[in-house]
C-alpha cells in the first residue's frame, strides 16, 4: 500500500485545509505556469483573493526557489470552475471528497459517510483510522527503541544519544522525493532558510522542544525529533493520502 501513495491532494497549514498550484497542475495534467496564469487572471475581488490565495515559494529539484500559490477549498473551487471535461469533473469530485474527509479528521470529528463510496472502502478507511494511533506508536518505538539499529554513517553523526541528518530522517519517515520532505519541513516550521539556496537552519521552537539541534552549521534531528516528525507526517500526510487514493480509485472506477 505504501508504495502506491502519491502526493496528497490537500494538506493542513495555518489551521486550514489547503491545496496548492503545484498539486492542481499535477492532478489536472496542466503546466504549473498555466495554473499560475489562471490564478492571476481570476475575475474575483481583492478581498476574496487575499482570503483564499497565498503566494509562497518552494525549492525545486535543482535547489532553486520557485513561485507557488497555496489555496483554500473556496479558492480551489473558484479556480477549477473553468476546467471542463469528464476527467476534470472526476478530479473535482475527488478533491471535494478529500477536502471534506480531511477537514473532518483535522477537526477530530467522526468520519463522514460518502454516499457514493463502496461500503468496503469506507470500512477499510475507518479501520485504518482506528489503527493509526497503534501504527504511529509502533513506528515511534522503532525509532527510539533501546536497541538502536546500526545506521549508515553517511546519514548519522553521534553526539550523546545520537543525532541524525535530515537525509536519514527523510528515508525513514517520508514517501516521495527528498525535496518534498525538505519543503514540508520548511512549510511546517521545522526549518528555514535565511535566503534562497542558503543552508537549512532549525526553528528555535523545535530546538527548545528537543527535536532539533545545530552542529557546525548543520541541522540534525534528535531521536525525539524523529518520533515527533514521524507522528506528524503520519497524521497530516499518510492517512489523508490513503483516504484520497481510496476515494480516487472508487470515483474513477464508477
């Protein structure tokens, strides 16, 4: 199952469930520059634009800073109203379903019943959510167990109980590219850059929490930090991604 998970359609940021222009471009099969153009030319009020679209930057696979736009559910719906065709309609349905389900998860409410969903798929997802705390607990125990496995020295530097490079943590907790993991850390207040292409630096709050440290200018995760980011990724990325895949599969198979 894990190998099948793709980039999630939505994510949680600043207390809201959002998507972004890169995800929209990927899901609808469009060039990212064309999606950015569509957003720029939307005929909406300045107030709506400010409330539902937020320009941000991301680091591409070459390590270069590129523009991107985060958007709320309302912003997404306004943008894709003009995207036509049967395939586009199916993708819109999938987005709406995932927005709904993710918002329910984020608010800690019971899962909604998707009228068109196969009951076996619905039950499977409910079972997954029931088991998620145990899955996270098992992963945390593995990460901070008393008998630490022998680790590749290229990914680890020992200091006291051991600290770990982001590259090692990426391989342990993330499904996808390293650049996606680094972007996640930047967007969710784990690390930051003082300017484009500069070295990553730890956010002060994560140092105070004992999750990160900095040695000779390099960011390292502690064992506690690994368990924390793993639990966060499981909740914010893995579970919604599985839900999204199940819903997409069901919607596209109809």
